[in-house]
């Protein structure tokens, strides 16, 4: 005899299974895990400036890519 159990169609993100503090810390470290983001942070601390054009002239990345990295840094609270 087989029993079938209906599984809810709503799925929960695995990150939601952890404490909020751990989720926030994870975002922080994720933001720091890319060398371009580390370079952007270094540039910002050295120059105290946040003009995308200035960053673009120092890093070998396009303005669009730098903006995407800046967005990740903002989401994590680093900038």
C-alpha cells in the first residue's frame, strides 16, 4: 500500500532557514568575495570620491559592470 503526500508548491529559499544576522553577514562576505569590488573599495578609500567615471578610468571594467558592483556593495551596506 502506498501513501501519497501532497508537498506544498510554495518553496522556501534556503537562506530563509537561517537567522537574519547570518543572512546579513553572508551578504557582506559575498560583496567582498569579488576582486573588482575589493578594488573599488580600495579606490574609494584612497580617493574619497564616488564618480563612476573616475573608477572606470582606474579599473579595467566598463561603467556598466562597475555600476553593478557598486549596487552589490550598496546592498551589503559597505558603501
